[in-house]
């Protein structure tokens, strides 16, 4: 693993408007908030949103949390964000083109879109690096691939 080069981000994050689509859970936005950014997280999962709010309260920063599906039209203003930090959550979408179109609309001129991609190979092996399934990995077409906790709740 390598860190994202600093110059890929905005030169000054103070006051930058940052969107994290499907990035709830309190992992990335605290870092942007610590740099002075104004953060918005969008996530479909109520559990991820709750976790995001818990971290924000614990660490003492403000965050706007929006529960929505990133594959649907976003309810933000055109040009509302200076940076969109979109991790590998796009690997859960069957068609990323609508996501990219929406990002284009809500990204300010000169803004930046940073995206993590996944080729699915992470799902081929288990924690012991044994091959356990083939590709393509698509839990939308095969619900048996959705991991669940001991209560039967999906852990995605």
C-alpha cells in the first residue's frame, strides 16, 4: 500500500467542500475535517451514517450526513464540491457511468475527483489467502456472496 500523493489533493484544504460518496463509517472524513475541510458524507447504509456521526461527535467536528444511493441523481447543487473522495465503493455498483456523471455535475470547475478502483480480485481469496471463489464477484446477482454477521445482518 502506498499513500495518495499530497499534490493530488487540493493545495489548501481549509474551507474546501469535500464529498465522500458511499464513504460513511468515520474513516476518511475525520482526516479532511482535521485539515479544515467542510465535509459531507453520502451513504446508503444507516449503520455507516450512524458510525460517521458517532466519530464526528467524539472527535468534535461538524459533518453533513446524507442517506442516499450514490447510483441515483444526487440532491446537491451543481458545482457544490471542490473535492470528491470516492473510495472503492464503486465496485458495488453494476454501472459506474451514472455515478461519474453525477460527480461531474456536483464538482466545481477546477475541482478534483479522487477514486479508488478494485478489480474484484480481493474477493477471490479468503483471509488465509486460499482461493475460495471465482470472478466476477457480484453479490447483486448472487446474494449468497453477501457476508452477514452472527445476526444475519449484511456487513457491507
